[in-house]
C-alpha cells in the first residue's frame, strides 16, 4: 500500500497557506499590473517557508536513497551536493522545467528552473538559508525574505518533488515506444491551491491520476 505521509504533510502546508491568504492577498506575484504583495512578510510565512524548505531537502535525500545514490559528504549542508546527483538520473532531468500553477490567484511557478545551470541553487533556497542562519543580524535583518513569493515558491517546489517521488511507470504513450509515469492519488488527497501546469494531466510526461472512489491500493 502506498504511503501518503509525505503528501499529507505537503497538504498541511498548503492548508496553512490557504488560511494565510485570508489575511494576505496573494496578488501581484507574477503580474506587475496589479498591486504587488509578493514582498509581504510575516511570522506565519516564516514558519511555512522554513518548514517547506526543510521538507524539500528531506524529500531530495529520500529520492537519492530510493535511487541508491549516496550523498556527497564533502558538501554536507549544501544543496548543490544533491543537485549534482539528482540531475545525473535521466528520469529526473525534467525537474527544472516543472511548472506549478495557482489558478485561484493566476500564479505560475517554476521553482527548480535554476537547476538547469550546474550547481546553481534556486533564489528562494538561497533566501531560505539567509533567513535560517541570519534572521536578525544586528541592524541588517533578513526577516523580510520570509515573504509571499519565497513561501509560495518553496511549497510549489515541494509539490514538484513529491510528483517525482510518487511517480510510477504507467505504460506506452498511444502506441509509441515512450514510457509514461503517473502519480495516482485518492480524491480525498487532492490539493486545493496548487496544480501542475496541465491540470488533470500532470506535467505531460507524468500523468496525474485520481483514483476512483472506493479504490484500494494493495
């Protein structure tokens, strides 16, 4: 039976974001024509931001373990050690191109796009490290980096990673010799804020399949 604990943890962060949106409008993040709230920061956003980033690192390590690839101990504490290993795996090379949308606010995120460049960490990850290790550095506070844009990006990044983690071989694509993957989730675990670029179809090479009611994965 599939273990959905990691996905449920993601859903808990997504629920926290939905609650936060009652007080902070997620507007202007990708659209300069409207009032911009992407730099708005708060203690609650800080909590979600740090939690999502910690879980991203955790899932990346779990993926390496799943693929029987050891971590590079010489770069301990540096996400580049994981990026180098992950991007060598053919089935994960599309990760930098994954797009997550937030249709309720007309937002779009490509959180791992910086991984198209060798050992180039995403900006939201760099900001996470700055906030984590130097939240208040004398008169130069970095608290403002726990903002709407970085927080949404980190949770969207986690969703991308979970699609990679839960994907499984599905079959050939319409008679062609192209193997597809799928992510099969119970309807009760459907996200309410984020969706892949192609809603209902996943990312194109990874199908998003909702299990029918009463489905039991054995």
